[in-house]
C-alpha cells in the first residue's frame, strides 16, 4: 500500500510516498518525476527539462544512450553511500540506472 502527497517544485513534481513493506514497517521515500531533455556524451550525462544535470554511472551509459528526449523519468534517492546515490527509472520502458546529481 502506498499513500502519496505531491508537491510541485520548479520543473520537478516531487512526491513523498509512504511505502509499506512486507513486515508492515513504513518508510518515507522522496520520489521526483521529470522529463528528459537530452542525453550528452554517449550517455555520460543527462539534462532534464527543469535544467538539472545528472552524471550517469559508467556501467549504465549504454542503457541511457537508448533513451529518447521527452521520456518520463522517476528519480528516487537511494540510501547508498555510493557516489551514484539516485536511481532514475525511464517509466516508458521501466528500466533504471544510477546517477549523481551535478546541478
């Protein structure tokens, strides 16, 4: 069960979701929705419609190269201590990659 609350911030629509896991514990998770504007340098970086730039995990670059501008994206901050601490999912094809926010 997921309950959602939406908040519009610039070009991103941000939603706070409370996700119930199998063991009935709830956790808060920030989810941002955005649109892809362009893919740069063979998938090394993407730019979203709101102007934000994201550096893509090198292992995910071949995947991002196939993404088309105007694709709807879902961005979730992960709990990872890794540099690539955001998961970006192309909602049209349901494929995720990991990225770091540049600006």
